[in-house]
C-alpha cells in the first residue's frame, strides 16, 4: 500500500505526505504476563544486526504497539520494497533467524517461523 495525502470530506488534502509504502501487521502474544514483559524488554534492546538487516532490505522505520496481548506493527519501506522478496531476503541475513527463534517463545509460534510467517498483514480500510 502506498500512502497518499489524506483527504477531508471536501476532497482537499489535509496533509502533505511523501509517497512511500507502509505495511501494517498484527500478531497476538502468548497469554502470560511474565512472558509479555520479557517480550517488551527484548524490544528495548534489539540486536544491532536486526536493525541493520532491516535497513539492508529497505525497511525505513518499524514501530510496534501493544494493547494487552495484541501487537500492531507499522512498517515504512522504500518505494521499491517487494514484501515477499525482501522479507525472504531479510530472513537470510545475520542473526535474523536467531532473533525470530528467540521471540517465538513469546509469540506462541514455531522457532523456525520467519517474521512474515508470524505477522499478519492487515488491510487498510480508511
């Protein structure tokens, strides 16, 4: 999905937004407050190789929000980002598989699952 200037009811732009791709994804954590706290703590100290890998494949910014067990991710990417190709490439970069295996315990997923196999891409409706 490419972001475009939002329009008010009058169809006039209400903000100028530089065109870029944005993906929104969701995931549900395990039903365990202690594990959720550890997941939050892990994201306060994301390994440098993970951030570097994201940059290498064209992820410009990534934010994760939490409400209870529900996670919501916003991922802004370069215009030429190809979700399937670039997420598959990300999975091959240094320490990515190790990170995904580590966080899988909090996500209730297989330790072998890639990020794009766990996080569900959401449809923009507004």
